[in-house]
């Protein structure tokens, strides 16, 4: 065993639990127990970016680009595919169903009459459709939010452990944009860093790779899907394959920052060549989202995984 | 003259203009010209935090904590006090009027009937009030948005310069949380920083102090108010006074991260003791916002400043 094998344990010793941790874990526990009794599939979807505070009284922090588009869209398709969904997301990032109204001006959607305030004709159709879907699926959806990297990792560990009872019924879909670097709590200054002290020098240690204990210890029977976001196309396939070889989980979805809404590649441990999913201009025009195809693909892979587990 | 006196010029030489810069400056130009002809007061309000990208294809960035609460609330009170308002804000931060609906679930505000979708009784009153105010003031309000520190500084310079024509009718209220540190464009890696290269070491030079050219060169006749946010109470008064002595503008509003919604102090060049504004528990209970008192105070100071200018 190398030093790295214990790095994750040291992380949890050195960084305190988030606020409301016990309450959230109790909700997750109940959700998983209930689903296990009913033999329902549960997908954990992580979504949005994590922050790395530079001060304990946080004024400044490092953030990872992510609006939560991939995660929130995928959550809807997993719900529609029959999954129970735990949506572990960055606070104020996009949420399933509500995402469709993001950035819309409510004053453009309503009509003020002398005697009433109504939704205008055009938006009635959209709001009705969304509200009906939300009503239909909200009992199958558990929302849990985080801000910092440390909060996220505490909740990820706890959720994966609670999902253990589900065995191969559990699917983990790790779409959150998680920081690779952090500042340990012990090295964080208490107060705002003063600019009078001159240029800012930061040295950020690597975050321990949590996929290792996640696959080996926390959720050894779950079907685990991770993401690899790159900006350099040349690195994408290699990086995705390396990740899979290192952690021995089930699927790595590679995507590029600038084409992530129309193109992904799926790498697994069996196929020599990665599977590609690409939206045509025509599909894009029709409003089809790539997440619908990703979830359809993963659902079929999870079916197979579950079948193998039962017979194996 | 010291080297620092030219640092701001070097900044603008080294960091490219934001996208849509010319279109935004044209809108600001028209807004200021129009107000100058009508002899209307114009307040520039900056709001929200700036980002400092760590990569050119930005996946990671340093952010400053700010939801835009102070700026968006103040914008409403300046509008109601008769100002024309340029609201230079971080994209997706809180906006005047719309801020009251932030975090509200629209599905909790509407009623789906078989034949119609309406706003429920409780929310009709609130939405009507907001929509009426928004309709009343929207022609006096110009919204311009930014993301990065560099975008913000380009727009700040251009707006201050365009406001020059307004002379002492111009008020600048610099409530944005602006980064003290940045990474020059030339030192930014093109692609996502790889975690395989080990711990992340960053060295961030200081951002040139733009208040110096703002007061001296860009808007020499405007009434200028800046903010000083601290986390350590002991530093607050000293830091606020130092800032005023250094830049020779008109008011520094000192505030603490944890009490900023109930307490500020105003430092000027005349009074020996700073003026304090504090909300009582009772006022807080009634929903009074500290920004209403800040704006009332500044309006009186600006009146005096304008009167002195005319007679002086």
C-alpha cells in the first residue's frame, strides 16, 4: 500500500463535516432504505462545481466552471427512465425542471390586469407541462446541496455508503466539476487576505482521488460512471482510458469544454474503441438534449450489469 | 511619478477588451448624453464579484464572495431618489426588482386549473407591486453585465469616462467585490491545468489600484463612494480612512462580512469621527433595508457637493 491509499482518510480527519450533515444523511438513509425494500433503482447524480475557500471567513474562493446543465438535465431523464434520484448539487446551480425557467424574466410571463395577475397564454402551456412533470416525479427525487469541495466530499462518501444496501441497483453518475486542488483547513488564514501584503502566492495540494475508495470500499457493488472534462481534444481519449484503468469502475464519459452539449465519448473496460454519442444539427434544432441519449445508453449498460450480478 | 502611476495603463494594454464592449459603450454614451441634456443625476452602481480566470479556456477561476445584494438593493433606492442608474453587475448576480423573487419556486406561486394557469392570491399582491415599480423605473435604468475582473475594469473605465460630461451630477457607488489579485493574460495557460503535474502553485500579481486614475483622470468631477469590506472589526476604521487618504475621493463605506446587512460606517474627508448607520432589531423586523438609509445619507451628501460645485 502506498501513502496515497490513506490520503482520503487523512482528508476527512482534517476537514470538518458540513453544517446540517446529520440531517442530510438521515434523509439519504431513509430514501435508500425505502428504495431497497421496493427493489427500486437509485441514481446518485452529482452536479455543479465545488468551491475551494481561500479564507476561513470566506471572501475569496476558487471555483470550477459549471452551471449544472449536464447534471440537472440528466436527473430528469433518469427520473423518466424509472430511477429514484438523489441530486447532490451545488447550491444555486441548475435543478431538474426549474432549469427550464432559468434566466427567464417573470415579468415577461405574466399579465397584470386591473383585477388579476395571470400567466400569459404562451407561457401557460410551458408552465403547465413543467409543473405536471415536477408533480409526477418530485416524490422520486431527493435534493441535497453543497458549496465547498469539503462539503461535497463528505456528502459523496455518506451517500455512497448509504447506497451500499442497494447493491447493483445503485448507479453513481459523477457529473459534478470537482476541484483537483484545495487548501487544507489548517492552512487557511482566518481573515481576509490583505492586498497590502503584496502579490498572492498560493500553493494548493492535490485533492485525494476519492474514486479509489468510492469504487473499492464505499459502494463496491454499484454501477459507477465518471466524467472527464478536457479542453484539449488530443488528450480526451487517453485521459478517459487512464482514469478507467486506474479506478476500475464502469464507464468514463469524456467531453470537451466547447462541444460538451453535442459530443461525448463513452469508455468502458470491455470495448477496445470508445462509443461516441453525437447530436446532429437536426436533433439540436428539435431541442433534443444529449443527456437523453447518454441516460438511455447508461440505462442499457446498467440493465446488463444488474443481470450479470444476479446470475453471477 | 512612481512606477505605480502607470500600472493601470499597462493593465489595459495587456488585457484585451471584453466581447460586446463597443455596443455596451455606445449604450452608456447615449444614456449619459441624454441625462446630461436633461440635467439629470446619474448613479453608476457596480455590483457583484469579479472572477479571475486561471486558464484561457476557463475551467477554473478565483471568485469573490458577493451575491449582489448591496448593489441591487441600492439601485432601487437610487432610482426612487430620482437618479438615472447604470447598473454594472456580475452576470447572474441579483438585479433590482427581480432580486425579490430570487430563490422563489415559481411552481409554488402558480395555480394549475384544468382551463388556466394563474398566479395564486398571495403572490398576486407581491408581483403586482414589483411589476408596477419595475415598469415605472425601467426607462431610468441601464443594465450592463460582466464576469471577469478584466471585463469589469474595461467597463468601469469606459463608464466613468462617459460620465465626465455630467460633471458633479455624476455619482459613482462602487459596491462590486473586486479582486485584488489577478493573472495577466500572457501568463495564463491555454488549456485546463492538469492535476497530474502535482500541487498547484499560483502567484497572482496585485491588480493596479484603479481608484487612482478614476478619481484623478476618468471622472474628476464626480462624487465617488467606495466600499471597504473586512472580516476583522479592528481593521475596519483604519482601512477605510487609509483608502480615503490615498485616493482623495468622497466617501468610504466600511462594512464587515458578518454584519454588513445591519451596520456600516461612513468615512469622509471632513468629519473626524466616522458616521455610523445601524439598523435596529425593530427596523430589521419591519423589513427595512440598510441600503435605504445609506442612499438617503449619500443623496444629502451629493446635494451638498453639487451645491458647492455650482457656487465654487
